[in-house]
């Protein structure tokens, strides 16, 4: 029973941490491109849609996260009317998704080792 509780709490922590990483990278992206007005709100909107794309992509196939996440980032960024090319927006979204999921993967394997499951 204890392992189930640890797994549920760990899963919730990892979901929150993944969103926090996506939000952090989106905020850094906006700051890098000179956005100063409502940076946190814009980062939250951008991160929410990017996270949704990642989540839906992970449900269908793991590879889908690397397609739907950057696409959601790109579509949301177009709504902010940022002066960045379409290709650069997609690549920035891809980089944010890869960095966030990569960090979470390392953390997850560390978690599995810590509980003795790996």
C-alpha cells in the first residue's frame, strides 16, 4: 500500500514539475525575445497549451509529444503576434519540449531507482 501511495504522490509531483519546467522555458523564451509586458501571464498561456500538446501526444504515442507539443507552442505563439519566423517558432517549441521531457525522464529514472523499482 505504501508503494502505491508513493507512486501516486510521485506521479503528481512529476506532472507539476513538468508543467513548471515548460513554464520556466517559455518564460525564458519570451524574455529572450524582448517581451516585457505581462511576461508571467503570457508564459502561463504558452506553457498551458504546450503542456496540453505534450500530454495529448504522450497519450497517443510518445513520439506524438514531440509533434503536438511544438505545434501547440507555435499556434499559441502566433496568437501573441511575436516577430519570429514560423520555422524558428517550431524549433523553439521543439527545444522546450525536448529539454522539459529530458529533465523529467532523468528525474523519473532517479525516482524509480530511489524506490527500488529499477
